[in-house]
């Protein structure tokens, strides 16, 4: 019998979601970061509080030129992590950096989410160390979206250079990716493929063969092995792989647009007619190839840590920063992490113990 | 003291190089195979003898329609290996196939080289089993050429799905690739990169880290780790990797052209102006993207087996078949295999014993 009158906490006005923004992260920091924060603050109003972490003396002048927004705060951080800085050194010796201070706010629950367009490896390593993993997660992962023929992107994970993944790691990537795709992309029962060199069950490395068995039993909508060509064809919603392959494919894919531009430039150099043709075609190319550029997708989530973290490309525009903050807010509201924990706790114990 | 009068065998007219062609291999077999053989036979004359292996009753009618060429012979084979047939079954139960009979001619030295546009895995597995490895080679490999910004292709190996390669395998791939690039592509001291997730020495999987050390010592022109983006940028002449990554990247790369065509088709569907623009641009695209299509490169060598074997794409044209036969003849003449054997025998013993 259910008592509908007394259960549950009293209904209160929900407190604002607090998002920390690493204001020094990107290539155009802090300008793009501050402008992005202002965009989203005006849109979301008092439901969201944005905490800009970074060099106060640089951030405040940019802020003060704009209309005052009460939902933006600034926390000073004197050090800045560069794109080339070694991730493992941050926790040890870079504790005055915006990246560290921002993630420490997440760790101490002074913030619900963390957003950065900075050093991906640095965020991943520091967030994992500081915040810890969601119970049941063997290894946090970062994914990347690929455009497909179908128009619906494929989420490839891991691309964050978790190398030498064990079969259980790949199983966990599939669970986290499935929860994310369902809650954040609205895909009812997202399909999962295991990246491999053939469709047959016995194909691939020892790790892939064992992972295949786990994926059949861990509760995701596993459709079997997929091959390199299936990423762009959109055969499945989620492709799981070791971070070694994932990172290599991501970087290969990122280089295609530059390669094509070079090709077209070389063609234009052949003569005036060719130059005119390429000129006329430039907008077509741009339109048709736009989402070959992964930057269009804005940030990607770091899945599996305690707390929400979104990582964006270094060259993120103010709009991209604003989108990342919105995505972070949505991840908090939809309780992606709680759902990951619940899903993993209900997987068969044979999988839980397979690490 | 050198006796110049008596040493060495007497000078004789060199016997013709014998190339076996799997006449039933490709998607358009045997027509394209026979026509390709005729093209090259007319060009090379009596220096080369081509042995067509396949269904005599189908091959002879095509041959007899053409001008008689004495340097082409036919060996009957009643069975045909399909593209989907399981490679491991060929040696056991498909000994009447053109693939098996052709490779058996290579094994028994009745031919110097073998060419097929058929089942790649089948040729690789059967050739390795029948002909054996060149002394010192831990694992035969198949590579693939990628177009680059520089115009000079990158040779990626292994792409033949040698999965779970040991560090010594990767070292051997680099030696075989270097010999091939020097003798066949005329590159004086081909540069070699190890495919990895970062440039620093300590990056990557355990296998990659160990392979890095072997590559520094095995005598190739090793420039260090390279990343996914370096394949199309032409940073190095040769990129070595495990066949798991190599095969996945190859199949991903092969899917790009189809993806782009789909994109442009979708753009054309937006309206009449768009359709006209795409129509006008079609030849430009074709010209600029031509060598994104790996078929343009013709066949690739299977390196490391005793005997020369060239494998081409299923849809090889007669010209592609002719090019493959010429490449095979060149590999025999330039003694690629003998040079591989000599080079491997002179590598430090620490590497030889590292398997």
C-alpha cells in the first residue's frame, strides 16, 4: 500500500545548477569562454550559476564591458595549463591552475559540472584522480561523434587514449555510451557495435573476442562486430573500441578535411578556370562537408567520473562554449551519472567480476 | 686474389620470368584477368611467361577471340574461391581451386610470382602455409598505400589483419616495408613511423612501447611515433602498426569516398541550382579525389613469403591486372625477397631473439 501523503522530501524551489567553466582552457581563452558564459547565462537565467575559474585580472575587464549578469561568478586561478602540458603533472604540481581549481570545486560539490576547452588529457587524468569513478565503472571514457550517411551521428568510444583496455572496460564503455545516447540524444534503444576486423564472432584480438562475449550479456543492444567502414555508414549508434584504435581513427578522421582542402587548392592552382570552379564550389563544399569537422559537435562528455565534465575543442567559439555549458546542465538534470551507476549495478555479476 | 676467368656460372640467356595469374579471382573474372594478361604479354614479350590458372572451358573462348600470344599458358582448375569463403578451409578442402593450384605452382618453383584479384585473406593464409616464410621473417604482412598531401603515398602495414602482433612482428614489417619502398618505389632511405597515440617515446600500448625500442635498433630509418593524422599528411614513407588498427583504418578510409558522394548527392537533391552545381563540379571532384580510392594503386604485395605474391582489389580492371603482373615481374627482377632475407639476417641478434 502506498502512502501518498507523507513520503519524499518537501517540495522546495530547486537550487540553481552550478557549472564551473575553465575560463583559461581554449585557444581563444578567456575571451571566447567569457562570451560563451554570457550567452548561456542570459538564456538560462537564475536556474544556472556559472563559475568562471581563471586569471581574474584578465576575466574581469572582459566581463565589465558587458551588461552585468548576476548568475556569473569569478574564482581566481593564477596558473594556466597549456595544450602541450603533461597531464600527469597537474595534480602534483599545478594546483593553482584553472583546470585543477575548477575540478576541485567539482570534487567538493561546490559545483555540479565542469566544462573546459583545454587540455583533454589533462582534464581526463585530473578529473579521474580528483573526483573518482562512479561505483561500478572500471575506467572512465571519452567519446567522439562521427557524421554518418544516415544523418544520425555515431558515438565512438573510447577515443581518450585508454590504451590496452581490458574486455570489462569495453563493456563499461558500451553501457555508459548507451545511457548517454538514450538520455541525451533521445535514442530509445541505441545499437552498439564492437569495432573489429570482421563481422564473425571469433574475429580480432584476444581482447576483442572476450569483449564480444561480455557485450552479448551486459544488457546493451549489442548487434555484433562492426568494421572500420561502419563508422561513417551509421550502422550502429555506438561503436566501442580500445582508446588506442579510437584515438588513431579520430586523428585520422580529423585530418581528412585538411587533406581535401589541400587537394582542392592544388586543383585550383592548375589554372584560372579551375580556380573559378573551385571558388564557385566553395560554399557547396562547406555545406556538404560541415559536419566532417568534429568541432561542429561541440563538446564531448567524459563519462564515468563522479560529477559531470564536458571537454571541448581548443578552438571552440563562444557559441560552442555556450552549447557545452547547456549540455552539462542537461546531463545534471537528466541524471546521466546516476543512471550509469544503476545500470552497471544491475549487470550480471559474471561481467562485474571479469576485470 | 680474384680469378676473373673461371668463377661464376656461364653466361646464358636468362629464362623468362613465370607469373601465375589466378584467372578466377576478381569480380569480373576471368574476362578482366585474361584481357590484362594479354595486355602485358604483348608489352613484355618473351621475357615473361604468364600462366592463367582457372576454368579452361571459360578461359579458352576468351583467349581464342584475341590474337594468339605464345607467352600465355593455361592450367585448368575446376574450383573457384569466392570472396566470402573462409581462408582457413582452402588448404584443407579446396585444392582444385585456381587459388590453391596457382600458389602450389609458386611453391614448387614452377612459377616465380603469383597474382590474384581474389580473396585477400585466402591468398595470405594459403600462401603462408604453402610457400612458407622467408628465413628471419616472423610474420608475413600485407600493406596498403594511402594518398598524402605531398603526393608521395604512405605505405601502411600491416593491414592484413595480423592481429595481436608482437613487437618483433612490427619490427619485421618495418624492414620489409623499407626494402620494398627502396627497391620498388625508388626511395633512397625511406622514413618509418610507428602508429601511436602520441609522439613521445613512452606512449601507447605495451606492444607499441616495446616495438618503439626495436625500431630504434633494427636499422630502418625510424623517425619515431606518428599519429593518425600523419598518414594522410605524408610525414613518413612507411607507417607500421598491428593489423587490427591497420585493417580498421583501411576500411574506414575506403568508406570516405562513398560517404562524400552521398553528401554531395544529398546536396544536389536540395534543388535544381544545387543539382547543376554538383553536376558541373563532378569532374573536379573526380580529379581531386581520385587517389582517395585505393583501387587506383593497383595491387599490393604480400611481403615475407617465399615467392612473390601480389594481391589486387576484386574489381580490378584489365589495366590494373596488367599493372599487377608488371609489378610482380619487377619484384622478381629486383630480388625484393632476397634483399629482405639479407637485411633481416644482419639485424642485431637482440632483435632476432625478441619474439
